[in-house]
C-alpha cells in the first residue's frame, strides 16, 4: 500500500518533534467523544486512510501521526448531541513519552511540511490477535492502548504490535461498508468495534467505527 503523507517538524530548543499528517484532507471522517465511548464515522476513502495511518504508526515510533478532522461536518444520521464533541486524533508509540499537554504548542509551531509517499504492508485481516489474549493481562504487558484527551485531540498511545493488531478494523469498514446489506433495521450501516474485551485497551475507551457516506452540509 502506498500512502501519501506530509511530514512536519516543530523545534523546541534541542528537541525536535516529527508530525506525520495525511497529504490530502480527511473530509469524510468524524471522531465523536460520547464520554463513555468514542464513535468514528468514515466513508470508504477515509477508512482506507485510517487503516494506512494506523499501520504507519506501528512503524514510526519516533513520530506523532496526526489526523485533523474536528471541524468536519457531522454524519447526517447522527446529528450532534448535547454533551458530545468532535476531536482530532494523534497516534503515537508509548516509547516516545510525549506529554499531551505539549501538543497545543507543537501544533502551533509546525513547519509547512514536505510531501512524501510511504510504502506500507497490508494490515493483518484476522480476528485472532498476534499476541495471545492471555498474555495481554500480564502486568508487564505494554501491548495496550492508553488514551488522553487534550486540546480537542484524542491521543491513542500504544505499541507497534497493538497498532498492527487493530488496523484491520478500518480495512473491514472500507471493504464492507459500501455494499453492506443490513440484517436488522436498527443496524443499517456496517460497523465494527475495538472492544474492551479484545485485550487491547488499557486506560482507553471502546471505539465504534461505522461506515457513513452522508454528511450534514
């Protein structure tokens, strides 16, 4: 898979941060914070891009992968609810030890960036995690997602393994969403969830990922 991105840098004295963004705007993508859980609404192209960037985060431990989308139109079938908010998303490896409280300053200092095309392996399409589920419950296990919300941005921090294990959810939405035939009227669109019982969430909420091709304009 070839993925066009823009690589930005921001310097703070001797420290330089590298931020990777999609080269093209994420127009049909929304991430909604419902307090108890998170909802991502994506069209086919956005789902493919999410899958690619999720995979890129697995192989870029020294970078912040930023998906700006908090100003996008909401899904037509899910108008904004009181108490919810739309967020940007940042994916990062736990070894980077980046403090989300620094994000607003880093975001403000990013240079114009340079375009680059990266080649990525295809995500693994299997329900079975590459690490046994039992091992994820060991105290020393670091193959878990942890989240923080700061400056209107959700930070998903994890290992390369957990990013690789979960990229398949977005590929499934891209493949199955457009031609989905509903089997129940209460579930008219294809969706998948990164569940708490899947052994990949530490201090993080479930993320429901739903295909959507109609937006409030």
